[in-house]
């Protein structure tokens, strides 16, 4: 009985690391949220376990809009703002080395993003979700898996919001 109670408490406390309000609020994106983004100060932060790094090209912010049942995807090129290596103490494991990159919309994408915001205001298109396709480097050095976290920041004053928090990706190579 004690083991059952302990396991229940571990499961509950493990699930509480991401607030439920955050998961519900940011599982999608509302029209109001999208039009309140500041395209110039919007930031995307990607973290990967070392030695895997985020590539320097082909990184995008993509947004799906729904209009009359049709889903359209818009992609915006991202450019590197900063890169860093972070050491994080694990709760049950030792230190974790994380490669972190912060990205922003490039100047062309800032104009395109603003145009999309104006279009959303003046049409019946509803934002559905956003996602961040990105390239990974040194993936061949991964030990069968890579842990990835992706965050987005709406403007200078906002905090980063989790899009993906410590998602484990299995890595397989054909020989």
C-alpha cells in the first residue's frame, strides 16, 4: 500500500512541472494572441542536449491558419541572435550539458509576419497552432536520443512560453 501511495505521489508531482493553465493556453493560439505578437522582438529559444546543436540555416517559425475548413501554413525564416552552452543539474542524474540558441525573425520575415497579422484581423482566418521546424547538427554523435525544448517569447516584456518541454526524440541511422 505504501508503494502505491508513493508511486501515485511521484506521478502527480512529475506531472505538475508544467502548469495546466500553460498547457491549455498554449496548446493553440488565439487570434488576439497572434495579433499581439511584436514581430521585431519575437524570439524562439531552442535547447538540445550536447553534443547535438541547432543548425544555422533552415530554421523557421510556422503558423497554421484555418479558414472555411482549409488549413494554410505560413513559414517565417529565423536568424541566430545568440548561442550558448548551459550546465543544468539533473534531479536524479548528474549534470546535463545543453546547447541553446535564440532566434528571431529576419528582416524580410518581420514584414511578412506583420502582413499576416493584418490579414488575420481583416479576414475569417483563425490561428490554429504554431511550430518550429529546425535543423540539427552533430546528430550522429547522439547516443540514440536527443532531448529538445522549444520556447517562444511574444515581445520584449513577456516571458518565454514552452511549446515543447524536454521532448525526447529517438535517433536511428541506417548503415
